C-alpha cells in the first residue's frame, strides 16, 4: 500500500507543470481563415524529360525546362562536356594563331632587325587586351543591360564587368551548352588577334609605346562597338539572332568584325604614319621565308578554331565550317600560285602563303553559311582579287602597307562579306530561318552592303582621330636613326639574331 501511495504522489507532482501551463495559457484566438495549401514540390524529371534534355544536348538546341509540375532535366542548366571541350580547344587554336602563328608569319616578312618588335607587339597586345576584356570588354560586347538606352546603340552592357557572374553555367543568349567562362575566353582570342593584324601594315616604323596607346583607344572606338553590333544579342547588325536589328547582316566568324576593321584601319594608319625610310628606293625583302611559311601553316591550323569554333558547338554547322574553310584556303593558295606561274613563270612561297591566308580571310564570314561548291568559288575569287590588290593596286597607289594587311584583310574581308550575302543558304544553316527567312537569297546582299558601309565609317573615322591625337601627344615614329638601327634594339634593347657565336 505504501508503495502504491508513493507512486501516485510522484505522478501527481510530475503533472503539476503541465496543468499549470494549461491553466495559465491564454484563451485560444478565433480560428484564422484557412491559408492556401502549400504548393506541391515539382516532381522529379521523368525518363522522357531526361531523354529530351540529352537529345537537346546532342542536337545543340535549347533544353526543355519542363513546366511548374516537372523540374527541368538534370543537365538542362549545365554545360555539355563535349561542346565545352571543343570550344576550349578552339579557343587555344585561335590564340595559337597570334602566338606564335601571326608573329612568325609577320616576323619572317620583316627585315631581321625588326623581328623582335613584331613579336613584342603581338605579346604586348595579347596582355593588354586580356586585361581590357576582363575589366569591361566582354560585358561591352556581350552584355545587354544597356539595351533601350543611348549607350545600347554602341555597347552591350555593364553586368559582366570584371567577368562578374561569368561562371560555369551557360549564357543561353549565345550558347546552350557552353560554360559562359569558356565562351568569354573563346571570344577574347578574337579580340586579341584583331588589333595584332594591324601590325602588318605599320611594321618596322611605329614606336612600341605608340602602338599600344593606339590599340588601347582602338579597342573602345572600333572593336568593342563592332563586335557588339554584329555578335551581341542586342546588336544593331546581328541579323541572325536580333529580330529588332536595324541592319540584318550576317557574319559567321569575323569578316567585318575582325578583317575589315583591322584591314581598313591599317590602310589609313600606314598612310598617316608615312612610308619606311628608303621605301621604293631600296629592297626591303623578307629576311626568312621559312618563318613565314611556318607561321602560315600555324595560321591555317588555328583558323579551324576560328571558323569551326564559331558554331559554338561540335555540331553539323561546325563541321560545315571546317570543310568550307579547308576548301577555300586550298583553292585560294593554288589560284594565287597559278597566277604567279602564268604572269611571272614561277610560283613563290610568299604567293602560296598569301593565297592561303586570303582564302581563309574571305571564307571567314561565310564559313558556316555556304555549301562546299560555293566555298570553292569563294576560294578562286580569294586568290584573284586580293592578288590584284597586293601586286598591282599597292604599287600603283604607292602606300607602304608593309606586310599587305590591307590587300589581304581589308580587301578579302570586304569581298567575303559580299559573297556571304550572295551564297548564304538556310539549307546549310537553319538558323538563317530564325529572323532572316524572308531576305536570304533576296535582299540579304543589300544588308551586307549596309554593314560594310558602317564598318568602313567606324574604322576610318576612329583611326584618323586616334592617329592624329597620338601623333600630337607622343609621336608615332621613332627617330630616323632608331628606325635605321632597327626597332629590336631601339624599342626593346635586344636582337633577334646573334652574330657573335
């Protein structure tokens, strides 16, 4: 009995706190209106959703995001490893075009006392442009926050300054399956090689400091605006992807953005700069055609990254660009050599190299838009028209385009833009049906001429302003003594070749 009483007492004491809190609790408030039941979490993607995303990846089309009841597939918001790897390789190939391809090609064509100056200019521009691209360049070209404003008529936006937010996820405005950081680096390589092309026209006679200062301004006044106009999603000349573009032009890999801007700027700059000392009075022959030929081979190989990579996927369009690039370059090299054989009774290695580069330049804006047969015809014209510009027009007009940047890149880029308007077909690239279905094969050529005119105006006006400004402030040229000694010594304190061994 005592044991039972003790047990009951313990239970009673244990219940006191609960009874007390119940007594002290406030009276329940009126029952609120029933809240809407929480929305059920989306179901995991079903097998058909996963398969659809995989098919989208293989076909390089936008992934299906599902609806509010089914989440997107697991790969819908991630970069595709195959496409990503392809574009990383292509980015490296485009850099390979500049370092060492372009400086070997140009370096072999200058006199031995200036080979290091060409290499230094290419390396210096690569470093400077990389900094600009990281800070503002990528955003000014491929951003869109300025859309609808006055600045939006010139640049893209500021949202990607210092590559803010540019990470592993794709930017769907440009590529569904490539990491945006990879895309940004791929495009940076184009920004590096474009000003470096100008070096060919002013080789052997422009100070290193003046080259860098000119190119710094040129990137903001010419390259960034032109690249945005042609390739930016809100660009005023992006006919393929911007339905509101005022000029519905097309440029697959840089006929206007790269070759026309650099080539036409190079012509005016070399005229303002004046000819090399002794130009037209003494021979200024290339010091090493071996280096020129090696550089040409590197340019050709790297150009596959330039053109095929501009499909932004390892897909059928990229494969077509790979094929047309090969055909145009080969046919143009043969055509240029054949013309030399007919007119001079021999085909020179310089002519074969020049023809190959001309073919690569002219096919660039058309590479992913034309058929194989069109590429062959483009190659023939690329071997003939730049040949006339380099061999006859330059000597007739008397300008000192030292390494034929104008004759190959300006003339070739302009020719390519025109031929693209003639031969582009949606049978090769279905993207032409997105916004241009009604003008391809009809009035597209007119749009191309409009883009050519804008490119000429921007390039020439900006070049004149920058050249005369820099000439007034720090001067463009070294002294006559420094130029005669060679820019390797006067600008860099080094010699490309030692004769003391």
